[in-house]
């Protein structure tokens, strides 16, 4: 029996269908009716596929390992196999695919097979373009095709938080004041750590110490603990962790976190399918992890698009400077969060830049040092 389930990703809802212990379909929102006869069930394989897709969108995965069952003609099968051989971040023309499958005159047939690809993204038909590099038809629509190509290109260059014209145009249309700052500042590249466990360890290491000290200690740990995963941490005692330069309390936090993950009390892969509130509730169960840390994990590891942190001093300072406020109240904060949604994460990048002096004419009107420090 065919089982179906869907998850929300940066490009919207994706349906995943399993049959005979293999994935037979990954499709876009709007396919609900065509899948109406299937059972709703989040099977382990569907869940794993969702996890791998989340890693793809966060930039940490370039290849997929789930079993596939592709149903089609011999020619279609050959085209789909050729699609799977297109390297991440690269494109091929219909002509090149036709030549590759041994039928140079079959460009039109290649296009038809591409159109009937049942497993989007994993079988990367989005990497096929016109002979001149132009975008051609795509089941999810050309904006999504462009998004996927831009995502892969960006991640090949370096692991930065991904945003593009869609996010920028939305923010500029909603808020001309922020839009003017965006135009002045230009593109912001903020590195991400797509490995959630490593990001959590790094966050605990950095608590109440300077950025320089955090970088030094983190580099020692990253070089001395390979791989940086719960299993490796679990094999070390507290004293061995302290030898890297962290406090005993931080060592205990990191050990406890590894234990919680290994015993299944905290399921990091499951975070991908959770809404933001649930991700936060799950992560703050870990010792040493608060709401702000959870929000930074969602932004700089999971690349969630709509994060604006109430507990972040830089965000408050950026808001005060950009809009001339003396203090950001919960009501004001909520108003700006709604204004930026669903791309508050991109707005956060610019608010941090403003807080750091990217727009030199803007000043912080916080009335006192107490106001400046209090959140």
C-alpha cells in the first residue's frame, strides 16, 4: 500500500510517497488530489527522506541515500538516471542529456521525460536548462527552480545563510525604511553550521567568554574530537573535555547533551519536521541551552526563514537605530516581527549589521545604559 506524508520546507510543502520500502514520489503542494487514495502515514523511510531534504535545504547535504523506485519506460529510466548523475550545483542542457543517453536527436523526448520525473529534487530535474542556459518548465514553477539552482550555487561557494531576491523584494515592499538600509548595505554573507550537534557544542563553549576565546577553544575541540558527534563526546570524561579549556560546568552540559541524544530523549533529526515553537521546546530541555540559543540554531543551522529573536541585544539595538526608538517594547517587537514575516531571518541579518555600524549615520537613542542593556 502506498503511504504519503508531507513536510514544509523553504519552497513550501513537499509530498513524499513510499511503496514497497522505497520512495516513489516527491511532489509539490497542489498534488493533494492526485494522492487522495494513499494512506496518510509518516513511515520511518518517509521520515528519513524528510530529514535528508531538510539537510539539503540547510546546505549540509548534496547527495541522497534513500532507496528509490522509479516507474517508467526504458527511455525515461535512462533519462532519470542521467539526471541523478548531474553534479550538485551544475546544470546540463536537454541536448547534453540526449547525447548522454545515446540518442542525440531526442531532445524533445528528454524534455518529456524530465517533465514526468516523479521524484523532485532527489532526481534533480531542476538542473536541466535550455541550450542557452535559460530556465525552462518545472513542476514546482520557475521561481522554485531558480531557488534550487541558487541554493546549490551558494552552498558550493561557501556555507552561508541562504536568501535571495524573493526575500529582499518582500522586505523592501513591506518596509521602505528597512529596504533603504538593505540597498545601502548590500548582500550579507553569514556563515552557517549545518551540523546541529556541533553548533550546540560551539554555543555552550562560547557562553560568557569573548568571541576570540570561543574561537580558540572551539578550534582545539574540533581538531581534537573527530568526528564531533554524541558518540565521540560520550567516550570522553569531564576532565578530558576540560583539557580543551572549558569549565567543568560546560563540560557537564556537553556530556549531558550527548547522553540525551544517544538515549533518544532528544531526537535532533526530528527537529526538521517540527514547527519553530516545538524546536525551541525540544532544545531548551538540554542543559545549557536557552531560548536564544535555540533560536540561533534554527537560524544558523536549520536556516529557518522567519526568526527574529526577542532575547538578542543586537536585534534590539538594530531596531532602535533603524526606527529611532528609545526602547523596544514587546508590542513594538511583535509589530516588526509581523512586518518582516515570513522572512524575519533575513531582516535579522540586516538589523545585526545596522547594530554593528553598517549605516554610520544611524545612532542608538537608548535613554540610559540600563535601557541599552535591558531586554
